[in-house]
C-alpha cells in the first residue's frame, strides 16, 4: 500500500497517529487470542513454540514483500511483539496452572 503524499510534517504525524490507534486496537485483539491460547497449552514449551514463531516470521516476511514493506523491519517488529506476547502468555499459563 502506498502512503498518502503529505505536504507538511504535521500531516505526516496525523497519519502516523491514526495508524498507531489502529495498531494498538489490533494488538489488543491479538492479545485476547494469545490469552485464550494459554488455556489450550499444556507446558511452557508449548507456550514458547519456537517452530510456530518461525512459521509466523516466514509468513509475515512474505506478506511484507508482497505489500512493499521492509521484510527486515517487519521481522524485527514481529520478533519483539511475539517475545512480549510469549512473556504475557507464560504469566497467564502459570496462573491457569495454579488454579487447575
């Protein structure tokens, strides 16, 4: 997707702010599914799921290439995001394990 051509820095920032609002909402939605996933996983190794992480990275790199985004940037963002979600999911998984 091509960015809209802006005529000033303020306009650029307004578009970035709009996108940030959308991204945060999507992260919240994704987080809700991550929390649900913790209930289906038996071990912390299931939570970490390194093979699944690599599968997601390969998928988003391909999506980045197809959309004209930098695969390197997309991979870095996803690796950071996944690491944060794994930590959160490990906490949820631990809490579920103590109540089970």
